[in-house]
C-alpha cells in the first residue's frame, strides 16, 4: 500500500485536527503518500482531494474543528454516489482510507468496502462517546470539560439569585456527556436517556435540598432524555413549584468547539497512528479504539450496533452525591 487518504465525517469533534496530523505524519514516516478528502463522503464523491505533507498539518494539534471540513452526504447513500466516490479514489490511486467519525461514517464505510473492495479503517471521533469498542471517543473529554466550565459559571448566577437552572447538554441519544459533566459540576439531578426519569423523586430531592437552605439548584438534562429536553423538564418543575424562580441554558454547539484537551490530543494522536499501522497490516473494516490503555480493533458492525451502557458505578456515585 503506497497511497492512503483521510477524511472527517459527521459532527466535528475537538481533537480531529490532532488526529489528522498523526495520520499524515505516520503515513509519511512509513513512506506513504497521504491525501486529504474535504467534506467527508460528499467531498469524496466530488473528488475534492489534495495531497498532504508534514507542513500541511503544522500548528493544528491545538485547534478545534477539522481542517478537512465535515459534512453529512445523502448522495453517498446511493449506489451511484458511491460509484462516483470510487472513481475519485481510483483517479488518485488511493488504496486505503482512514475514516474519522461516528456510527454513520462507519456504516457507510462498510457498505463501500463491500461494494468496491477499498479498505477503510475507522477512528471514533464524536463528542457523544457512544461507540462500542473504545473507552473514550475523540472529543468527549474536551466536551465534558467545556460543559463543566459553563455550569460553574451558571452556578455563580444561580446562587446569587436563588434560582434553579436546567442545563441541556448534547449527546444525541446517549447520556455520557450528561452523566460525567453532571457529577463533576455537582448537579442536583442528572437526566439521561438510559434511565427512567422519576420526576416525583427529583421533586422530593429538590424540596429536601431547599429545606436545608440550599437555595440554588443545577439540573443537567441530556438532549435525548426520554422525558424531553430542558424545556419539558422546566415546564414540569415550574408547574410543581410555581413560586421557584427557574431558568434554562441550552449549551448547544459550544460543546463541539474549543481547543482539544491534553487527553483528547494524546488519544487522537495514538488512534491516528494506530489507524495507519492497521491499514499497513492489511486489516480493515475495523475501528481502532483505546480500551484499558491498550489499542484495540473492533469490527465496524460491532462498533455501531452494540449499545453502550453507562458505567453503573458512575450512576451510583451520581445518586449518592445528591443526598
Ligand atoms: O453527534 C454529535 C452531535 O453534536 C450530537 O451530540 C448532536 O445531537 C448533533 O451532533 C448535532 O448535529 P448538528 O451539528 O448537525 O446540528
């Protein structure tokens, strides 16, 4: 294998640039030519492909976002679209591809390889941390630190005004961001899709806390919670406690940006190097991951299909800390 390409796909994540840098420099280290594909699968279809050199990835390890841009491509879901993408790869003589993204990215890669034979290796890049086969996905650590910093600021004004704040965080239909950031920011309640929300229990907890002169409260709600997002939780609690001042903060895409944390930069660099070496070992249709500090390979099918459960120890910790 002499020519490989890399692209970023799906929601961007802090650390993607550190990963692109590691892929390029590992490829060059092994004497490969490395190409960058802009805008994910859509750029592959359009042949938006450029050679990358060591200098191309200088001074990006600390930057959020992705220099290769990202997108979601409906055209790639069609056989014709994937054929156009194959034509583009052939035009540049690309023999292997590193796909950085989440479950949608890896599913598309599986289909493409089964149709065209070009080997893909995936790197888990999503702030949601919802991929099976790795302890953490690239971007997750930075996102939860962003949430904690934001909630610390919200707590200042909640305390000044004796208010209850309902803070909505991302995570799509997973509660990983909400759980860890909720524990770290000392939330009075954490709402995650993986557990049934008991609003009576939450109401009792709040009343007990207010009875102990705890005048302000912080609730963290995962956007995918079955009860609904922050708006629904607010409506329910304001109905139960009409006299209590409440406010909502939806953190949104703030969680997707920012300079990647040290943990994310190192994770991204390790997985970027591992992905290139996996291709060189003639392995493909797998996602590289880090489990208990070791690099592991997980078939795409498993990485996207297995539901990841929240750590029971963390759930117990969250419940215990709010007595
Ligand atoms: O998958 C990452 C993520 O940030 C989710 O947490 C969120 O629900 C979604 O992407 C938002 O997608 P978009 O950037 O297309 O609005």
